[in-house]
């Protein structure tokens, strides 16, 4: 009986099992290296602040919001093209002279708001 083919099959089976094992070792080595590198980077970072170093509320209490009514700031009509320096730099609005808040018209509301709407 010729045993030559069985010897070759055994050698290929051993080699076929070594390659995935070596690939697994490489992956494990890379993971260990990544954790080691992450620990070194974290050791160089500043420590987290202590409770007494945390931000505190101001003595006068929390800062309040300020409500301001804004009106559109119209761009002047001109024959010539305006440059950015000639246009006001306040985002296209200015403080309102009237302190009265604008309200929705009667029966109006947002889309799908459930109001009666204008018929």
C-alpha cells in the first residue's frame, strides 16, 4: 500500500491549522499593543477635576435670558452694487422700537397645530 499521499495530507493539515493560529496570535498581539498604547496616552492626559474645582453658580444666581424684539433691517436701494462694508453687520435685523410682541393673526397657527385657521 502506498502511504505517500497520507503523509502529504497530514502535512497539509498541520500547516492548515498553524496559519489561522498564527493569525490569531497576531490579532491578540495587536490588541494588547493597542491597550498598552491607550494606557500610555491616558497617563499623559491631565487628571479629571476634583469636586471643589468644578464650576459653581454665580453669587447672584443663574444668568437670565434677555428677550429682545427684532425687526428686519432693510438693505438700502442703490443703483450701484453694495459691498459687504456698506451692508450692516448685524445679521439683517435691528432692535425693535416697539416693545410689543407680535402675535399670530386670529385663527392662525402652525401647520398641523389644530387651530381653526382662516376660512
